[in-house]
C-alpha cells in the first residue's frame, strides 16, 4: 500500500515538474514538447525506489526533493542548454535543513560538516574546471554540481566522488559519441547538467 501511494505521489510530482519545465523552456524560446506522462512514470518509479531505500524518514523527503529538482533541471537543460538558478537553489535551501534535521535526529551531527565541506570543495573544483574549459562547463553546472555534492555528502564522501564522477563519465561518453558521429563538433554546446543528475540519482537510489 505504501509503495502504491509513493508511486502515485511520484507520478503527480513528476508531471507537475515536467509542466513547470515546459513553461520555463517556452519562456526561454524553445517550443519543444516535453513528455509529460512518461516523465511522471519515471518519477513514480524513482519514488518507489526512494521509499525502499529510506523508508518514511527525513531523508526520504530530502532526496525526493533532490530527484524532483534533477528531473526538472534535466528537462530544461536538454532543451535549452541552461539551468534555472532558482530551481537549484530552492533544492539547496530546503534539502540542506531537511538533511541537517535527519543528521541530528540520527545522532550523526558530523554529517552536517561533511555536507558543507562537500558543497564548498565541489564548488571550488568545478569552478576551476569551468575556467580551465573556457566556460565549457557553465555557471549553472557549477551550482548544480555543488548542490548535488551536498546531498551526496550526507551519505558519505565516497558517494560524492562516485556520483559526480559517474555523471561526468556519462556526459563525456555521450559527447564523444556525438563527436564521432559528427552530430557535434568542438564548438557545440552539450548539456552536462542531466548527466550530473543521472550519476547522482543512480548512486543515491542504488548505492546506499
């Protein structure tokens, strides 16, 4: 019964996020139609897996928020090559306190420090990579990676490396395929945000 309820809530959240993303990409000048119902189905599956991983807990709400943000940002970035700052930061401002409460409730306050350090270290590292790549990695990617590192940091430092590394590996592989198939060149902008999100969600959903 609980899993069915989680699936329904996940479907509703996913379709709402997809509709919000649709409005955003339209405002940004793209008129691509997003797959609303398929997004809801994927979101429902994610919600069920989150419940399996975290049961009914503060972590469940925090990582549900994170996954909803990832879905919305991925849809936006795929279609516009832009990441909405407010969506990323809203997840940070809500998710951070939720995970902090979880850490205190579980008598593990040290996790709060790990989350903060993961955020700062990732922010500085990806910002350096952005400058080195001459903005090949955009400011939106920098913010997104840092916020996702915060969520991963709650689970442990190893998860930060695994989640972000997997995201960049997937993104790099896709970019290589596009170059080989000549569907892109060195000057083509490639959306890395969705791959960072995918790497993070895979680690959160299946790596705990």
